[in-house]
């Protein structure tokens, strides 16, 4: 073993030579030749597709990512603008549609109102109207006073189911005051044609002596209910005033029993001194109240 191992001088020379080689290698690595370019220092210009260089590939990837991001921003912005314009157009279309619907609804409402008004106008023009005229204060067969009225249809179609409520009242004042109007009445199967008339008398009579007084006023009042021809119930209220001072008497000549045998004394005593028309209708006046109609 001692013989095989190198001597100390040879070992020392070998170590020095090894150290020198290592130092030379380090110096050559630290100072490369000027004409040699490292991979990391190679240029990576536009259009250069040298894929063997890692740094260049990284730059290319970064450029591609940057271009992709720019394109995304661009398309995103364009898409946002297009979306906003689309939303604006949709909102405008919805607004115009709402306005059109409102106008259509308003036009339909006006048309319905116009049709209703036309129907009402036609009914008002063509319906039946009942007017009540004074018919005078007349004498009955039992020598009592009764108030008469004349109901006239001044409309264009027949008035149906005509019901009359007529009363007579005497007062010593022109103020008739409150009247007891009936709330309802029995429907009568009576019809008055256009231009036609119907005569009715008051329910209840009074003694003629009660009206033959200048201080007395006679009131004939009441209500007429009827169907106007369109199925609508209507009414006409009336109140006529007569002056008792216009009660008509008949001046009869004295009976000459010697010249007229046909007339007996009993017949002369039974003859009424009053005319059949006790107070003519021309003396009647419409009271300032209780005269209205529907």
C-alpha cells in the first residue's frame, strides 16, 4: 500500500495542476468572448418566431395576452354600447307602445262616452214627455165641485203605464204650503200616444159653496208617473191655482107658470144656479212651487 500510493511531491504537483484548471475555467466563464451572445441577451423583435429562446417565447405570450386583453376590452366596450343602445331602443319602444295604448284607451273611452251621449240625446229627443194642463173646476152630477186636468203627450213615442194622482184643496191663501206626495202608486195599463191627451179628475170633491167665495183659492195638484217608451220611469208634478172669485153662476129667467105649463115649480127649484164649468181653465195659474218633471 505504501508503494502503490504516490509520493508527497507528486501529489502536491497534481493538486496544484487541478487547482489551476479550475481557476482557468472560472475565469473563462466570468469573461466570455465578445463575439458570443447569451440566450437571455438575444433580441426578441416583432415578427421574430425563434421558439428556441425561452425569453422570446415569454414575451410573445405576454404580447398575446396583452392583445387578448385589449381585444376583450374593445369588444366588451362595443358590446356594452350596443347593449345600452338596445336597452334605450327597447325603453323608447315600450314608452311609445304605452303612449299608443293610452291614446287607444282614451279614444275608446271618448267613443264610448260619445255613444252614451248619442244614446242619451236620442232618448231625450224621441222619448215621451207628459205635460199637465189645467182642466178647470167642474160641477158633477151630484152638484159638487171637482178639479180636472188634461194630460198631454208632447213627446215622439207613446207614454206607457200612465198613473195619475190628483187632489183638490181649498185655502184662503195663495201659499199652498207643503203637500203630501205619494211615494208610489198602482201601475195602470194606460197609454197616451204622441200628440194625444187624457182627461183626469181629482179624487174627492167639495161642496160648491166652499169654492163660491172671493177669498178662497182652489188648488188642484198631484203627480203623473209613466214609462217614457225606453223603459225608464218618469214623473210630472203639477199644482194649479184657481180663484174662487171666478165661480160661474147662471142667471135663469123667472118661470112664468101661466105661459109655460111644461115647466113645473118643482123643476125650477131643482135647477142648479151654477154652470157645468164652475171655474173655467183659462183662470188657472201654475203655482210657483210643486211644478217639475223628470
